[in-house]
């Protein structure tokens, strides 16, 4: 803390330049400066004046209080929510140090509330009943819908009543496998209303992945739809659920009810496969239920949802969030990081199948009484201008997306952007992976494509999309953290393209070296957090030991994020990517072990080793070395069937970009695969292979290099 405070203090008191945020024009000052980290982009005076936090000094005051008096700081904010009964004392209690016993984090224990009530009922009572909660934009042009806060509340209550009727009780899990229809947030809220624990599985996961999650959390009900159109493709989701339910019942977990929404735009009910007794059409039952439903009040520490995420072993981790702290944290981070005010129209392109869709499509915006856009389709359908078409159609003011989308859109002509006005935009946001200056501050060097030269050195997201007037909130956070951890407050700070800037209120971000010692000043190392924040996850479902081992044992006394980070001389944070065996593909976390186990499930694959490589659009791509069963020849056909095995086991988004046939893998004498060497071979940095003398068979390296282009 002290280190961080010193940095921000010195920033805030600089007489001119960096500390002077009343710079008259929002311009890029960096051109004459030596390195990227000296580039500063200032919010306009006008923007800062209207912002919730309008200067580094104001941030500093609030930040200081949040660290020195967390209980007071967060209690004041929590008091603005509805609690049936106020929390007890202490406001929070924690142990983040494995040497002192079990890891434990609690916030607002004894407080009785309900997040659905705070999202809907309180807003309706405050007079926002007729305000639009969601604009829904369908995949096809011209297909759309709206729900006001009152209508959303009615829909949620009907589903909540149904769920109660089929026996779902407080604490029961409900698995949700839905695309971006209104029914997805409706389902999340209906579960929350009755104290049930939702577990949304991204509707791009395979039947096997879905089954694995069902077996882990044993839901009473699975909620899905028959099919969805994404771009020009129709995806039969119900078929995937059917297969998953067969598989999970083979593992002894059977599900009583499969509630299926008939998505008529994609598929008629007549052509949907059906299991009488288990399958129920949403439209046949839900509308019959009353549009009011009493809330099940829960303790702040009662579970709200489970969300599975990849780790460095094959088994996904069920990240568990509880109610009170998450609620306060999601709402507060949303308000400050996007500088939200009631007239904003907000659009986050994330799917509710990921944490971003939980905190910043559903809960954060609704808790603030915001109007949000939900988009069903693909961002480049029918053409790469669709996002800006949607921005103009709904007059979106805050646009939050992922670097991978920015990189893929900027490969096309700027005319797809400039033919729309985008004049409503005032804040842009980015999440999921480092938006290193190559996307924020776009450099053509990363693109091999000839179209790239059109954009040479343009800060595409900032200059082209935002017309050089919108600050970019590059938000660093994780499924585990529940909400933003390191993020710009757009009116407070000058930005540096590619830096997530400073920690949010209450977050004591520290950088430690490999021994777990905090390092001060300009440095780089492992990003950890000292002491808890309200939105922190409380455990991994059913495996508290893995929770402690993965996150709290590597650096005792700290929460370890798994990310590398450096801090520059001005105290700005620069995320450098995962330091564990997790690959970040288009912002999706994929464990190398998961892909490897999918590959070796192929009968002709004996062994696999997966590494991440730089990818011009996806950020990272998946590069797989495979050893075949004795006597099996490598062929194009086999390559395809290996890729298919991964698509089938995990999902299309995890398909390897490259398969590299490896008659042998570089291993130490104790049998450990030397991934460091594989990474160098994969990225063709052959002069940086380093010491290979400790290998059991040094000649496998030459063999691998010779096979690189097979
Ligand atoms: C919210 C989300 C978390 C991992 C995280 C890190 C990477 C996310 C980032 C970022 C650099 C950012 N990450 N945001 N890296 N800058 N602004 O993405 O959660 O899916 O759990 O992924 O994503 O590596 O550790 P999740």
C-alpha cells in the first residue's frame, strides 16, 4: 500500500504535465517522448468536470480512505442498497494467510438482502419502472425487443414462481445454457430471487464440458433453448444439452427438468428432439405464472452463483461468489470505472456465459438502474460495421468490449466505422487480455495482412472508433475477483495506452518477486493482492483445498492472480499476461492441460504438449505438439481429427491453431516436458532455445525443428 500510495501521491502533486489533468485538449502528448509508457492521453476538461471522480487528488483521498478504513468505506456504500436487516460486526473478516489457518473471506455477514430485489424492485419503486432495462438486438437486422424495469421484474417473477413450483429451493444449483436472449439475464435474476445458485455455462462449450459442470454441481433444472442463429449459422443447443444429460446420467447425476425456450427465429419446436417427462417448453408454462413473487431473503454470505473457469489442471474450477459483497462491488466498480450516470446507454459485448456478462451485463448495470443493450449475434454480421450500427441505433454512450474484437474489426476498412456517426459515445472499455498498445495504440507491425498498412500507427480504438474524444477504461480483473481490480477512472487520470492504470478503491495490488517479497517502485513481477475486497470469490465449489493451493499458497499472505505485471515510474500498472499454464485466447481462459487431455483422448494420439503463441487477432493462439501411437503415420486427415477432438471435448473456441507432429518431446531426465523449449520452437525463436543439455534426448529438438512445417 505505502508504495502504491507514494506513487499516486507523487503523480497527484506534480505541478504540470502528468498531474495536470486540466489540459485544454484531449490530445496525445506522447509523440516526442521516448517510450510508450510516457505517452499520456488526457480526458477533456469537460469530461473531468462532470465525472464522479474528477482529479487524481480526489481519487487519492477516496483510495486512501478505502485502504485505511475498509469497513467504513464499504459500509457507507453498502448503506445505499436495500437490506432487510443490516449486517453485523465486524463488517468484514478475513484470513488470507495460509500460515495462519484456513483461508476465509466474509463481508457484511448477518446482513439480509437479495440482489434481484436490489436490481429490480428498488428501481421500480424509485420510479424507474418505465425505464428501459434492456434493449435486445437480434442477430438479424431489424429484429429487436425491449424490456422496461417493470416488465423485466414481471418476467423474472414468473420464472421464479415456476422454479419454486418444480422444487428448486434456496441453495440449489440451476445450470443455464442459453445464448444472449433476454431469457438469460431473466434466468439469472429469477434464481437470485429465490436464493438458488445459477451456474451459467457459455453456450459455446461442448456437450462434454457441459456434462462435466453438471456432474460437479448437480442441478435440479437445466435451462436452455432449442437453437440460436449466430451470423449465418444455426446452432442446435438443445441437441448439445441432450448429449450432456445422457453423459451426466452415466456419471450418476440425473436432471429432472430441462426447461427449453423455443427460439422461433432459429428453429421451430416441431423439429426439436424431445424427451417427454423431462423437457418442458418455456412458452407453455412460464406465462401462466403470476407476475409477482415474494423474495427469498438471504444472508450476504449465501452463495449467488458458480462460474466455472479454466485452471492449470484439466478439471475446471467452480468459482463461487456470494451475495452481499459481490453486489456492492459489482455496482460500485460499474459506476466509477465507466463514470456511469443515469442518462447513459451502456453496451457490453460480452456473453453472460463469462464473468464479464455476470458483473457488467446483468448485475452491475441493473443495480445502477441503467439501460443496457444485449446483442444476440456475431459482431461482424452481416458486415464489420454492425457494432457501430448498433451504437447509432441505440445511441450507446458507453461501449465495453474485448481487444480481440477490436483487432479483428480494425483489419477491415475504416469505412465500416466512419459510415456511422458514433457521436453518442463518451467512454470506451476493454477487458479480457492485455490491450497492449498494439490494439489501444494500434501498430501495423503485428498484422501480416496487406489491409494493415491502412491503419499504420493509428490508435484505432481511440482515434477511429472513439473519434479521439473517449477515454478508454482498460479494466483488469478476473472471474475470481468478481469486479474490476485495476482500472482507469476515466475522468480522474491521464491514460497511458495499454496500461490498466491504478487499483480500484479497496484493492491493495502489489507486485512480488519469485520469493514472494513485495517489490517497490519501478519493477516487474507477479501480481498479488493483499487483504480482501468485497467482490472476492469465497471458495472453489467443493474444493476449498484447491482454492488455497492455487491462489494463496504460491505467495503466502497474498492472493495470487496468476498474472505478471510491471509498474512504471509513475505507478501505472502494465499487465503482461498469464504466468501459469493458462492460455488466453480471445479473452477466454483455456488451460493447456485441458487441451492436452482432449488431444490424448484421441485413440491415435499418445502424448500432447500445448503452448500459447502470439496471434494477431486472438491475442494468443493454441499450438499443440503431438506424439502419435507407434506406427501411426501423420497426415492431414489425422490433423483434422485431432482438432475435432478438441472442439468436441471443450468447444470450438479451444481448437488448436497449429498441430505440430512430434515423434518425441523434449523432456528432462526426470520426465518433465520442457515447455520453455517448446514455446521457443512454436514461436520460431530458434536462436533462443537456451540450454538443452539437461534433456534426456537432446536430439529431439533438431527433429522437432525439422518437422516444423509438416
Ligand atoms: C474479466 C476476465 C482473467 C484473465 C486475467 C488476465 C486477463 C483480463 C485484462 C487481462 C490484461 C486486462 N485479463 N482483463 N489482462 N489486461 N484489462 O477476463 O476474467 O475470464 O477470468 O480472465 O484475463 O490474464 O488473469 P477471466
